[in-house]
DNA sequence: CGTGTGCTTGAGTGAGGTCAATACCTGTGG
DNA sequence: CCACAGGTATTGACCTCACTCAAGCACACG
C-alpha cells in the first residue's frame, strides 16, 4: 500500500491488538474462523487489516465456495459493498487478526487526509486485482496457477518490505485450492512437483522460494 | 446491418466516421475491429456505449488473451484505469458502435447530475461483475459456464427492456471461449448439447432460450 | 464462383478431478 | 508422559471431461 496516509494509519494502530474491541478507535480483534462480516451484511465503511490474515469468499447456493482473495497487514477489506452497501462476500479470519473499522464518513471527512479520489483509486486497484484473478483462472494449467499464486503472494510481501523468498502461508491447502479453482490434491501434487524441480522447498505452511525467476516465468506462461 | 438504431446512427454521423474522436460532442464511431483504447493508454474519463458492442480484454506476454467482459448499450467502459489512470485492458468494437466520452471533470462537475458517490457505486458494480466472473471461472464445468453466460447475457438484455429469450450475440464463438476460459470447440459442442436437450435453439449468432429456468438451474450448479 | 472467416463435428489423448489410504502435527485428558 | 482425536497434508490408482488436432460445412464478400 503506497498511500502514505494509510501507512501512517497502520503505524498508529500497531500494537493495540490485545484489546478485543476498542469502540472509540474502532479496532476489532478476531480469532481464526471468526467472521468479520457475512454475506448480506450492510457495511458502513471499510476495514483496514493491522495484523493477521483474512480470506474473502462467496458461497454459491449449491454450497461451494470461491475465495476472492487473501488480505493481510495494510490491506483494505470491504470494497465489495461499494455498489449498494450490502456485501455479497464473507470475510473470515484465517488466524488471530486485528482490523480497524473506518466509516465512510470518517474516511471522506478529510480528517484522515483521504478523499473520494483515493477511494476511487483503491476501488481501481481492487478491480485490477479481481481482473488479474479472472485472467489467471481462465488459464487452465494448474502449474501456472500455482506459480502465479506463489509469486503474487511473494510480491505482496515485498511491498510490505518483508522477506519475499521465505514465508509462512496463513491459509490451508484447501483455501489455496478454492482460490485457484483447483482440487486440493492438485495443489499438493503441484507443490510437490515444484519441490522436485528445485523451485521451492516446503514444510507444511512454511515455504521457501529457491528460484523466484523461474517461478515467475511459469506464472507468466513462458515455456521453460 | 439490419439493426435500425444503428442504421439511424450511421446516418446521423455520416461523413465523420474517419475522425477518431469528435472533440466538441465527444462521440466516437467505431467499426468492428477498431480499438477504443489500448493497453497503456491514459484515460481521462469513461465511455458510455450508445449502440453496438465492445469487448474488453487483456493480452498476456505469452500472447493469449482473456476477455474481461462485453459491453453494450448503456454500459460504461473505462473504469479499469481508475487506479492510476492507465488502462491495463484493450477495448475493441465487435461491431459498428457508438460511444460517448465523458471526462472525469465533466462527470464530477455535477452538470450530469452525477457525483463521486455514483462513480463509486459504478466501480462497486464493476467489481461485483469481475468477482462474478472469477467465481464462474473457478467452477470447472463447461456446461455450467456456458449456461451462466447465456443467463447473464439474457439478464442484461432484460435490464434494458429488451427480449430476454431471443437475441443475436454480437461476439464470435472464439470470443465466448476466451471469456469463459474454454476451447472454442467446447463452446460449440456445449451449445449443440443444449440444443439437443431442448434448452435452446440456435442458428449461428441467433439464439433462442427455450427454457430459461432450466438454464438458470444449470448456471447455479443445482442438479437438474 | 472461389476464397476467407467463422462454425460444427469427430477421434484420440492427457491433465486434473475423484476416491481412498496413509502420514503428520497439535492439543487434550488420563 | 503417552494415547487418542481431529484437522491438515501427502501420495497413489483410476477415470472423466475438456483440450488438441483435423476435417468438413455454411455463409459473406469480392
């Protein structure tokens, strides 16, 4: 998140994550499995993730779920209710997480140094993110999808100045599979293949990228 | 060209169809295959589609393209540049089409009775649309994707008070395939199967939906 | 008329899904 | 400290659906 106003906001709220809910500043603490909001909820603002990780997903009538994205520190969640104020998604904590609620009013009052232009930019970023996901899902190869997933995750860590080549994934293999539109077994197998090829090493959620360049090539669909 | 609305439009704008953009009225006339904008173009506003049809797509480095959506009369195109003003997509006319350019300034000046809230709502709508697409692409079944495509197209015609059960598709089978992440042959075969099942009748681009309810069931993933 | 572009249909194949068995890791209670 | 349970991850065997390659058809246009 390159916006300095948001960076400042993250900095200000760092370290308050032991309080369950601090009404005056709008901080909420969630545990793994807790919902931040459900489908059909009316959202009066957006949530800034201070720590932890959330997944945003939709459930179809036939019961299967599609994960729209994973959100970690510095990300803003809740833009999907921009249309009519009602969320069509559910947001669930993957882990112990802390989020700050920011009402539309407060966001646009100028007190935070943000205006509707920034909000529009954020919406544009989110739009591009969804569009990227759709682009990827339309490519069939499981290898490519998974390489893309790892690279995207790594890149987003890089934006936060965290290590890009070694990290712990906050989500289960099932979540990855739902995100990428694959079977969970395929995710396991593909990861195992990457390990055999010397591209990564892994131990459960702990991942080390041994050849980011090569993974990036795979993600972009270039042969070799 | 049998569509009377388009014929009228062509008559009205006769003689200016070699001009890429008529600045004073902001109307652009496009022919099938013309680009409205390309990847990397800076967009100073959005485009309202008056008539015809456009496809919005992205091309990857490896050359394959993913179609993000089809836009017809009443749709707004160009929100994908909301982030930094630069489009990551290409917009191409599928057919003889007319679009009106609306600059950000003019859009937000209030002259058109719109403000940034409306724009945010539009962005939200677009976000949901992309999200729907991603949701669908993550479902593997070709049958379901195609049923969803037909229903979505029909619903959008309904929003414009047009016939929902009989229409001409403006795009080729290849475009449908790229949109849905399928092979073009699969699109043909699946359509043929729908015809065998008595759900539709078709003749090239001309489609008649014989059982919308049944198609909707298929699209939503409910069995039978 | 031929030629091009888009559409349809067939045959064969392989990537990825499904089902099933096993291993691993963490927490709980005896 | 060990036994057990439940959630998570891995691996194997099998099979299906959709992709690829290929050929033929239909319509539009010069």
